[in-house]
């Protein structure tokens, strides 16, 4: 496999680097990288991997573009609202580099498909924003012996690491057990500085290129934390431990992360059709409620176990939060306190109607 005249021009700055050159660029052309997620972290990851000439790039994401994404997901525009992220991203990236191949998986990564999806790829990049999927990615990659380039963001802070590289530490070595459901909300619930995923995603892309090219010190066994407000960076060391001994996938990653199962859910559209059938409980923080008000009973999640008796029990109770996750925990709390009426979760939370407001 050689580089065409067009590729030589496209990658001329790489070819001039002694550490890359033609041999390195051919390594990039041969490489197959799977990016899981097509959101804030993945937008810069996909752009820089495509620009660098990674020969085959896969994208896993079943989500659609919403207006609230545009503050940080820089691959998309207002013209893309309602479109599949994975498909839309490829359309944009082909314009950046016509010399590489893409494969889209417009589906959610699940236990039933994870091993099949990950198996053909050399490197897995985790651009997700929830713990069940992170643990699933880790376990599937360990079983398949694939390295993971990991990134995460929270408000103004980010983390980057490389897991399962050359039999090194895994995600479970850093986080043997998931946090409690309400301890670390995702960016749709708590917000994130728009530029932060660009910084962290670029660092992830850098690690991918280093792995392919065999350059520098790979961040295996290390966790970089970054504070966007102070620009402070801290390097923590991660040791391999027995948590890395994965022999099979979990039966249910939602349950493993403490997310309640078998909860009845309805959409906001269904609620609007039958509003008098429910009492509506909002368990968001006061800051979230100030940003978007909805007429409802308001008890923040961290106060619910002490204040649940304030909720009328004359109707079914529809529980809502920003994304539909904390509301499930609220239902679990109400069930534990033997709330007498039927409990229903608002599917997907308020974020979909907030984005249209």
C-alpha cells in the first residue's frame, strides 16, 4: 500500500516529520479506530483522526442532533437538527478527507452487540458520557484485548487515560465499582464548559496517534486531570489490580451501575395528552429549575428521602429530571419509602423539550 499523489499533498506536514514520515503515514493508513459516541468529546477526536489520515474510522452512536448539542459538538449545525449524529458526522468528515473509509453503527452499544462491534478494530476510543457504557466498553475491550483511549468531562474538569494497553491497567482498576447513581450527573444534567470537550477530545486523539505511530509515552497506567479554569494539570498513577480480571460481560450494566429496572416510562407528549392523570414531580436542582421552569411539585433529589411526604398521593406520580436518570433514582427512593400511588418516569427527561424551547 502506497500513498497517492493527493495523499502525499494532504499529509505533507506529517511526511516532513522525521518521527512520522512515509512509514508512519502508512501506519496511520492501515489503522482501524472505533470511536464510541459522536458527541462533545468525539467531535474533535473524529476531526483530528480524519485529518491525520487514520485509514478506517468507525462511529457508534444512535443519537440525533439537538440544538443544545451545538454549544460544544462542533461537527454539527442548525441544518443538522434531528439527523443521526453518526451519519451526519461522516458526511462532514468525508469533506475533510476523501482518502479514508468510514463505517457507521447508528445503534446503541449493548451487551448483545458489543463484542461483535469492537472485534474488527485496532483501537477503541471512549467518547461516552455514562457509566454503564464505560464499563461495557472496558469489559468488551479486555475480553478482545483491545486498548481503550478514555476521556471524560465534568463541568470545568476533564480526564484522559489509556486502558488495557499492552496488558496494562483497565478502567476497572481505576474505578472498581461505579459511583452512586446521583453522585456524578452527566453534562445534560449539570452543564459543561463548551470548549472543554475540545481540549479533552484533542488529547484523546493525540493518544490514538501516539499508539499507532509508536511515539512518546502512552498514558497507560496514568490519569491526566485537567482544570479549564486554572489550567492546572495533575498526573495520577493507576496500578493494575484484580479488577482487571474480566472473564465475561455483566448480565445488565444498567443494574450493575444501580439504575433501577422495570420502571414504567412515558414521553412528555403522552403526558401533555393526559396532564390531569398525573401529579408531576421535578427532582432537578434549583439552578436547573431556574434555567427552565415547568409547573410541578419541586423537591430536589437530595432532599427527597426527607420530604417525600409533601407529595400528594391522589394521582399517579410522573417523575422528571433533566435526562431521565435521576428521576429513576427518585422512583427507587419513593418505592423504598412505600409511596402509595403508581410511579412513572418521564422518558428522556426534560432535555428534549428544553432544546425546543
